[in-house]
C-alpha cells in the first residue's frame, strides 16, 4: 500500500496540481472527519459517545500531523488523497512515526553516553526529561504533542513549526552537533571560558556552544590554534582591526570563512555540523558591527584567563 | 449509519429522530412513546446540550442508552416523558464533563438511574443539584453506600422538587 509521502511526491512529479475545488476540499474534510470519528472511538475504547471539543481538536491535529496535511489547505497535492482509505494511510503514518521514535531514542542514547566535559543543570535536566519522552509519546492519538520539558536553549533553535517527534529529533540533532563540538576541547579550556562568559554557567539557562564557537572561530580567523579557546586582549585587538572597517555583509563573510577554517582544523566533516557552525558564527555579525563602535569586542571574543 | 452524515445539523437531527423511532418500539411496552414533534425537540436539545457543555458526539448518540436505562423507572410517566428525557440528556453531558471524563457512559447512566430512583424519588432537580463528587462515587461503585445519599442525609427541604 502506498504511503502518504509517496502519494505527495508522486503528485508533485506529475506537475503542479491546481488547487482543490470547494467540493473537493469538502470531500477531503469529510474523509478526515470520518477518520476522526473512528480515532475518537478508539481513543475512548468505545466507552464514551462524546468527548470535549478540545479533545476532538487534539485528535484531529494528531491525524493531520501523522498524515502531513493541513485540513484547511486547498493544495492540489491532496487531490491524490480523495477516495483513499485514510485508515490505511494513518496506519502507515504511525509506522513512520515509530521509526522516527526509534531513531530519536538511538540518538538520545548516544548523546547521554558521550556528554561534553562541561554541562549545566538545564542541559542535564533536559536530557533527563527527553529520556521520558520515548515512553510517554502517544504516536497513535496525540502525535503532535511533546510530553517532556525542553529548557536548554540551543544556539540555533528548532523551528516552532515542527511538532511531536519531529521537533524532539531535530532538537537532538542540533544538540548532538553542539555536544560533538564541545567534546573536541578539554575541560581545562572550556571551564575558564565559560566562567568568563557567565560565572554561574552551571546554574543559569545559557548555551554552552555559543561562547566556545565564537572564540574558536576568532582564533581560527587569525590562524591560531583554537585548542585553549582563550583570546588574550592583544589577540582580540587583531580581531578588532580585522573587523574595523567592514560592512555587516563583509563581517558575515569573514565569519563564514572563519567557520570553514575552524571546521577544517577540527576535522568536522558532517555538512550539517559545518552549516550549523557557519550559521551560528554569522549570527555574531550584527553584534560585532555594533560592539566594535561601542567599546570593542571583549563581550564577544572572551579572555578566559586574566 | 455513516459517520459523515453526522457533521451537518440537519443530518444530525434526522439521525437522532431515527434512533428515537427505534427506541419507541421498545419503550411502548412501558407506556412511553415520543411524537414526531417531541423527537424533533429532543434532537435539537441534543445539539444544544453538546454545545452548552463543549462536547462533540461522533457515531450513535447516547440517547438510546439513556432511554433503555430509564424506560422502566417507576418515576417516568408518559405525560413528562419527553421533558424528562431532554433533562436527562442535559444532565448526562453536564456530569460527563464535571466528572472530568473519569466515568464511562455506562457508569454514569447507571449512577444517574440509581440516584434518580433510590435517592431522588424521580426528582430531576435533585439530580441536577447533586454534588459531582457524590455522583462520581455512586457511578464508580454502583451503590449509594458510604455516600450522603445512603441514609437520606441530603436535606430535601433545600431541593425544589
């Protein structure tokens, strides 16, 4: 039986479909509501003839998430769904979620068994909470929900448009990139840097990757080894000269080049990790443009050792 | 019945009336029947009750179960049958929400019947004013024992029967 994704891809390959007509939209909505009726009966185990409207809405959102559809969309790619057995498509979608869940749990297990030499309370608590997600996630009825607490802030947040296991897995992918980066440095280098960044780096909700990435890129730009992560005042002066007369776009390009150099130095081969580093580094551009004109870059490229 | 037919009000009314017609065949042995107009009113009352309590009903309505559970109550008479049924429908959906979805349909209906017959002597006001914790306990245990209803501890004087 063909899956949802295959239907949508196949439709796309056939060319751009005109939007659904109002009658076709109504038919699709009726198919969805019929599926919702069946899901609700399963959800209540046949013991309740009615549910709160909020419950029905959650169940419908789960169906749409699992089937990758927006119930109010008139996209022509949904035409292929008309007349399909939605129950079978839902079952296929649930199988896909099961695989994603397994993939995510494997990634989480790898993360918690290979933590960076420095962590903080928020990171540990978040990983612990995500550890409960695998057992609490209801992929059958509430697949769009995220039954865990994610407090640790990433350098590059996950888009809020992602839901359910997709959100958690993307979060873990980003976290894995950050963790892998931090693992390339010794604790003796990371701790002084993080203390310079935030004295209570363990207790407060800060991201550990950002200050390490910033300093490492700064050192890479000057052809220095990033190993100790420390940027002495005179070294920072060289960076200030480098950025002194650059436009914001030029700063961004310089930072991107620095990210590439650093990735090469550290043998970071994953395209996703390299892109993550580049994006994170380029995000410094507006701060550098502002800071260089107002007291210098000591808040961006940190001196870890006094 | 195809679930899709439920999702327009006219179709919901038709479906409810069909269910009530079928129920009439069973309840007439107890001297209880609904006229066509009364069926229409109850069908509309069903929609109102669901909207008022923020609920949605898929598939068959709970009306059939309510009728089957209450039709042999000594306190239901033909003269008030339609009004009583409508009120029971309101109360069912009210308690379903108030008890935080903790009761199955069958538990709640049996609990309501128990209170209606053995504590309230057929008073719908009594049922309507019943504390939801007491209703929950009665419904879950299937008994008035251990509740304030057991020995008539609730002051009848406060209830406008």
